[in-house]
């Protein structure tokens, strides 16, 4: 069984970055964020996430702050 993380574009509902992994962990979330940063112009991108441990962790939030182009809005469900 695998776990996935995907970031949809809410303008056209296309998936702009995704990754699969055996584990649902911080590494999976970071790898997907790295793919998004590499493949897409992230200027003004807003990430909306569930409030899972990966998205509320200090390493993930440091990574977001260091990008200066991304903004995260934690929510009750992933959009």
C-alpha cells in the first residue's frame, strides 16, 4: 500500500506536483514541495493543508519560510 501527496491547481483542477511513498511522513511532504518548487513558478502560491503532523512540523514550516514565495494556510481538510 502506498501514500501520496499531491498539490492541485485550483484554477484548472490539474495536479501540479505529486509523489508516492511507502510512508506518509515528513520526507514525502518535503519531496512533493521540492517538486512543486522545481516544476512550477511558485510566486504567490498558497498551500492549504490538513493539520497533519507533517504540515505543522518545525522543519516543514522553516522550509516554507525560507522559500519566501509560498504561503501556507492550515485548514481542516486538504484542498
